[in-house]
């Protein structure tokens, strides 16, 4: 039985069970199955054939989920797209060679529009030769050019082939994100209920958890930090919540400790996944630890020169617009620097984000963790800035917790705290304040060095320090 045949079986066996809450209305598996059949007829009428590359502009709406299922059943190659920026959208559709654009209308129907593009990439030809459906995802890294990853959907979904039960889950991550899709399929294959939100602010998400008795909340550390800062966890009844799964970026120890204290009845689990590999099974050492085991059938890992490499059956076929990131013997080079302790790993950060200060390595997440301990700091993003003497200096962009703050006093408080908790070369030399959010729509930090000409240099040393 293929994964999609297994999914069809789940829909039949649980036709009367809740599958989705959208705009506060519950939809059952039987309703989604009917919608998927309706979309399949529209795909047939429009001329979308197996192997066609179709950009699916949707969110976690009934029609969006139905369209995704119908396209996969048709062995199409789907490019989920939840973005709204026109220039980014056009570039993404060109890179993906989208032959069709399937968009979900307000009345629940779908509209299929053919483009003038021809999808002739070798990776697409491979999927077509096997008559397998595909999924194309764009990496959502905080730096660098997004890469288009091509997945064999049959391999990506195979981990759901065995029967299991899923909890009522809040759909915080986006429709075109590997974590968002994993949550969706986890809920569908596990005949659970997906609680969707159109507003992904902390208050709106927790309101949905309270109202619809959410049990699992997948979220980013930035979202969870803002949730705690705003006291949103105290404004809603979260007694139904059993697990918070966090990932997409390093979790600050400060935030994890505060979260554990604020929600002692909730199990905190670190997740690990990449657009290139899918979401992998993990096991946290405990709720207050950022040490994690990476598990799963057919999954193996190794560390080479401090860098994590993985082998997994859910790995992508390759990139559409970048060289292969696999070693000659088939290991995926994650770009994540890690520490090892027995069977556990601790993710230190992306190698591309590490700041080299006079030969010393600075991990932004470590500095951000210290900055978030300072009273009056709502968000902190650390990056590197070129320097003729040290190569790079550490810069910090701070969003204060209130608009009415004394910049001089807060800067001095930050300096004192950093001197007490960081080695000299890790201390931010340039500190800027900004009342704009330091995260994107996915509640993930935006790491970009500040170019603010009004930034004030902090009177802190940057000379190379001896290692501890």
C-alpha cells in the first residue's frame, strides 16, 4: 500500500471525525475527501497531467488541503506557496519552472491557470519516469539565497505508513514550510485534528488552542519568547496543551528555562528538520535541555570536523538551483555545527552564521541568549559586520520591550551584563535599537548586520581573548 493509498483508507475509516478547524468551523475527514474529489475533477478538466509542475497558492484551508491531496494523487509535482511578496513569488515560480498555478478561491473552489514555462529539469524527469508525485520546497534560511529542493513525495510520506494516532495540533508553521507540511500530514495520517490560524501572533494562536482544546503546539523559539514576554500564556486556558515542539532555530537556554517554569504541565520537545531532509524524529534529554537525539527508521548521523552530516530515506533528490550538498558517499552536509555527548547532540548554529572575530568563533545564538536576559530587551538579533582589524565584529540589533525607554540606560545595562557573562571577543561592539520586529512572518530571526548609520559604538573591547 502506497502512502497515498494509506491516506485514502484513513479518510474512509474516519469520515465522521474532525480533521480540521478552519475559521472556527470544524471539517470532517469525509468532507475533505469530497473536496479532494471535486478538485481532482477540476484538475482533469484543466489538463493538469501526471508529472505537471503546479504551484499551489494556498494555506491550511479545506480547499488548500484538498488541492494538495488531489495533486499528489494525480502524481503531479507540487510547489506549495504561501508567500505574498510579488517579486519573490515571480522569482520562485521561475526557479521552480511552474507550468500551472493552482489557487484557492474564497468560495472554496480552485482555479487552474497554465503558464508559458516548460519544466524540463533532470530531477523532474526522474520523478516522471517513476510516476511518483513530487514536492518542491524553498529553504527559509535567515541568510543567503533560498534554494529549491525537490522531494519524491512517496519517500517523504513513507514514514506515515504505519497506523498511529495524532493529537489535536495547532498549525503554527506555514503551508510551504517543511515543518508545516509535516504537521499537516502527521495530523491527516494520524486521524488527528489540525487547528488552523490565519493570524499567527501569540495571542491569536493561544486563543485557538484554548477554544479548540489544542494538545500539541509546534512553534519557533522566537514565537515562544514573545509569548512569554507578552504574558499571553497567562491570558488563556492552556490546560489542554500537552506538548510544545520547538525548532527552526536554536532555542535560547533563557527562554527554555522560563517556558518550563511558566508551563510546568507541558512537555517541551526539540525538533530537527531541514527543507532538504524533512522533519526527523527526535528525543530531548528532558524538558529543560537543548540536547537531542536524532532517531528514525533508516536515519543515521555522523559529525565531521564538528559539522553534522545525515543520511535519511526522506532526503531530497536535489536542488533545482544549486550544487548538490551530498558527500560522495551519500551523506547530507547540514551546515550545522554541533557538540556531542554520548547519543545526544547540541546544535550550536549554522556555520554560515558564525562570526569570526580575529580567529575566534562567535555563535549568534549564544550572545542572543545573554542579551535576552537583560531587563527591557524584547528581541535580540546578533550578526557580524566587517572590520579591517579583526575581520568581523559582533553587532546586536535590539527591540526594546517598550516604546518608552531610556536608550542610554538600557545600553549601559546591556554592556554591564555582557561583560559579566561573555568573553570579550563575543561582546557586541555595535548596538542598535529598533522598534520593528526582528523576525519574519515565520517567527524566525532575521539575521542581517545592521547598516544603521546612527548606530552607537559600544565602548567595549574587541581584542582577541585567550580561550577559556
